[in-house]
C-alpha cells in the first residue's frame, strides 16, 4: 500500500513573482490531522553542455541567499505552463552562448521534498555550436569550460554544492562509463 496524505484545506499566505506559500490542513494515513507549509514553484530546467573533448560548460554566479558565488550548470526557472525542454534550450543559449544538435534527457529531481513543489528537469546537450549569449536583465555570470573529470572531482570534494549540478554531473559521468553516452 502506498503512503498518502489527504488535503483538507489550503490557505494562501504569500503570492510572489517566483513562488507562493500555502498552509494546508491534511489528514494523515492513520486518520490524524496535521499542517503542511508548502512553497509552490513552477519548476526549473537545467542543461549540461558536453563538448566533444569531454569538457562541460559551468557558470559561476553569485547567489544572494547563500551570500557567495556558486558553480552551476546553465539553468532557469519555468514560467507558468512553459515547456521545460524549451526552457533548457533557452538557458543553454542565454547563459553559455551555445545551441546543440542532440539532447539527452537526464530526468528530473525534486530539490526540497519536505516543503516545496519545485521540480527541476535536466538534460545534457551534445553537438554544440556557438551562438550569441543573451543574459536576462540583472543576471551576471561567467561561463567556463571545465573537463568533466575535473567537474566530477569538484563535486566529490564539495567545491560544487548546487544540487541540480551535482545530479547532472554524476548522471552524465555514469552514462559515459556505462557506454550509453559517447564523447569524442
């Protein structure tokens, strides 16, 4: 039997540009009542640009909530009802100045399952071509080519701390080792 919770009511406490917050009354599977505070988010799309020589493109970007610059893959939030694949392709061009011939679905991840509805959809891109970068207004970042093996080391030693980036690097590394994705 699958575990479940049944929503009894929902009270919106905040509506912002990027997310909203509700406090929900729920019934647990044992019949008890509880409250859930939920951040509702449209989700995001992330893309791992993989060059023929095995380099990837990461971006360095200051993240205000953490007060420091982080290494990340190109990514962005989804607009309401936006197709995640279209958003991933857009972010590849906007943040790295690239387009691709081939896209590999790396799945989706739930970054904060305890209180947030956000889903991040992840792809890898190969057959890369240069295109004009087009950062959003107020967006400041630096794209850098880094060998995949070096990026993997950065994940393992804690230098890369962003969850979606960690997931994508570990997945593409495993797919290459399994012979399911080829470089070169």
